[in-house]
């Protein structure tokens, strides 16, 4: 009797990217941090950058991102990720250095460090998560909070007469000569997630080519602090955030214009 | 190597370069700016990292990044700038990366002035950031010592993976005197814990976060053990004419140097005075001072500082209650003349260990400027 070996019929189509550690994250169900992590990790894998990349994590919900990405990583002080990344990149100009920051960290307490990194044309990549709220501290008003949006520190809705209007980071940084690449994407549905990944890939390519400061602003959901189900939160991004934060390419280097998406005439 | 006429700030900068400083980040502030200026040409000449940051907050976090990346990194500033760095200092200690910071102290509080002061003693020794730790604080009294201690600062930072301050003041930063620079050292290799891209090894992480209370306490216990080791091994001080001294002036940095002149003048009159000059403000030479107090020979100590008596508290803790400890200080950027310290010491001697009230108040009958 001859035993016939049967070829396995399984075909692996989806797995954890190597650049993500084999860990459970602490992120809330429905939070898009997980999506953003996966997109960045897939890009690092595809560009074969895992072994040559240094992450600077920030303070906020993504404080533990240094554990979730399987790359060399530092955990910066609140708002100082771009300054710390500057120190690292200047010592290792041949390595890929990126920060992963939320809106409180980048656009409030760390705005000076972010702006000046861009002004210097620091050749680093910033992954910027904009969910219109302070997540980790429990849902306070952020500089990105929408007009009228209720938070635990704007209980009557954000009053723009008292607290100003939302900050448009992608547009703001695009105006700086040192910025090579500045775009805004969203993660509220599959099509937009794929567009977000493409932008992340371009941002890292910009850094690989030494073109200057690159940033991808990602509109993200916070079901817990918005007090919504995950699906409601994604719809809220689409219906409420997109009108305030238009998606688009605010600056793309000429040499990479072919990868430009959502070209507006 | 031979002696050359050097300005303090530039001597410290060049000493750092020769000690193998690979990355400098800083922000202009008087009276330390020449240090940054020297680095701006010298580091680039050598193909090393120089960056003028947008603020002291950014500077210290750039140092944190560069040190995490495995470079010998430093910044320099003056009092208000150091205050701005406090959070970063704490992160550096909490994640155990080596860094060197030069503080050329100026008069405070607030904007104060740009004159020499020692008003940062507490800021550096007692409260350089949140949490339980002390940085190593080295206090030179002349330019040669500033050079030597700058080199030592980088070595100590590496050995203990901690923060080391070199504390000067406007006098030391701005004055010129002959001194010898050290030979140029090669850059040291990257430590194995540094962030360099993981390559084939497991991930390296530089972080100061321990969400679990037990883990944070365990880290703190380890940190305290390290600090205890530093306290045991790294105390440095100068003992000048203490063998037979009955009266001892305790002073550090520039004031230590001025006090030495006062001691020399009184010695010429046959008065048994000596100088105890802490070189490490932390670890403070507590045991040595305590033993001196316990010798039974000392009738009184006189602490002199360019502040309201910040080191005074450490001297009192070391000396205890058996020997009187008096204080004579000038503030707000006023540098005492040797005669002032001499007069205070002489009156202490005449009063058999007691100072007249006028001296205690620091006014009347003493040279003022």
C-alpha cells in the first residue's frame, strides 16, 4: 500500500506583517489605530525597511506603538516626537525614522517641534492620527475638535468664538518649503483605507529618496470617546469630519506626481 | 599639548569635541552662547552633528533622540533654559540614556540678569525634573578644571547611563585664562542598547514608561541602587589647607576660587583657616564634610555662595549640630570680592565661631559693589 501525499490546498492570503509584533494591542474595539498600524507595517514590509527603521512613539493612545511595531523604537515626551526624531535622524541619516502621533500630541503641545522639523526639511516621516479628540485622557477637546462638537472639556459644544477653529495640519505644513509631502487621507471605509496605504508608501519613499519632511494625516475614529458604535463612528468620520477636513494631496514632490491620487482640477 | 589662552565657554566646547561629542543641539542664551557658536563651526568641520534648535525644549529632546541613537550627545544653556528642559531631563534619566548638559548659570529668578550666579544649585542638584533621582553635577572653579570635568562628564554619563551636568557661571564662561586642552579622542562605538535599526537582532526600545506600579517601583529601586553606587564612587572635592584648620570655608565653583584667595590672605596672618570645595555637587561630599566636623578641631564653618544659601542646607545636614555653620552670600548676579569673604572669616575667628549679626545679614561694614 502506498501512501499518497496530498499537496496542501491552503493558500496564505493574509497574515500579520513582519513589522508588527505578535501582541494584542490595548486599542478599543473599532478604533482605527489598529488599521493605521497595519498599513504602516505592510508598507515597511513591502519596502523591506523593517530592519533599518526607527520609530518615535508619542504620548496619547498610541503611547505603546513602540511595542506593537517590531522595529527599533523610542517613546518620546508629549509633543516632542519630531524633536527626538530629529536627534535620531541626524545621527543615522541612512536609516528610516518615523513618528506616530495623535492630534493632541502633534497639533497642540507639539506644534512648534512639528513645524520646525518641517521648516528644517528634516528628512523624517510623520504618521498623524486625527480623531478630533484627546483619546487617552478620556475625550477632551483637541485643536482638531469640530465646531460644536461636544467633548468632556467642551460640554456645550466647541464654541469657536472662545476656542478657535479646527487646525488643518496637512494644509498648514504643505505651506512650508521644507515639507516635501503632505496629504490627508481617511480610514472610514475600505476604498479610503487602500488610498491611505498608498499615501503612507509614498511618504516613506519620499524619505528614502531624501526629499524632505513627509506627513500623512489620517482621519480616524474614536468610538469610545465619541460614545458611538464602531460603525456609527466610521459614518461620523465620513459625514462630519470629511466636510471640515477635505481629503487631498496638499504637497507632492514633482518626481512622485505620478502617484498622486484624487487629483483635483 | 601646551597651555593656551582660552575663554571658558569655548574651552568647554572644545573639550566636549575632543571627548568625542558626536551631536550638539542648543539654543542661544547669554552667558553661554559662545559655546554654541564654537560648536556651530567645529562640529560641522569634523562632519559631526550641530543643530541650533527652535527652543531649549526641542534641544533637550533632540539630545534625548541622538543619545538614544547611540551618539555622545550634549546641549548647553543657562538657568531659564535649563528650567525649560526639565521634562526632557527626567525622560533621559528614566530611560537610562547618557547625556551631558552644561549650565552657565545666570542671575534669577525670572529673566533676572546675565551676571554670574549660583542660583541653579537647587535646580540641578535637587530638582532637575520630576521623579526620584539626582543627576551627577560637576562644578569647576577654573577653566582647566572646566575642561577636565567636561571630559569626565561624558565618561561618567556613559558608565552610568545617566545625566551629567557641568555647572559653570557667567564668570567661568566669559573669563579667559591659560589652560591645556585634552588630545582628540576617537568617537566611541554605538552601545548595544542604542537605536540603530534592528537588523537581525531583537528590537531595541528606549522608553521611560512602566504602566504597572510594581514594574515602575522595581525600575526605581534599580535606579536608586545605581545612584547609591555613584554616591559611593564618584565624590570629588578639593581640601585646601584643612590639615590644621580651625575655621573652614565651604564654597563651590567661582566662589570656591574667590574663597581660596581669602584663605591664603588669612593664612599669611597666621590664622588657621582652610577651604572645603565640593567638586561634585551631587554626589555631595557629605561623608568627608561630616568627618571633618567630627574631627573636634573645627570651631565653625562658613558657607559662601552666590545665592541665598542653597548648598548651605547640604552642608548643615553633613555637619550636624555640634559645629556652627554660618553663611555669607551675594545674590542677583553680584560676585563677592575676596575681601568680603576674608572679612567674614576674620570676624568669625574673632567671634570664636560666632558671626556678628551684621555679617549674618550680609550688610554694613562690608565692601559692596
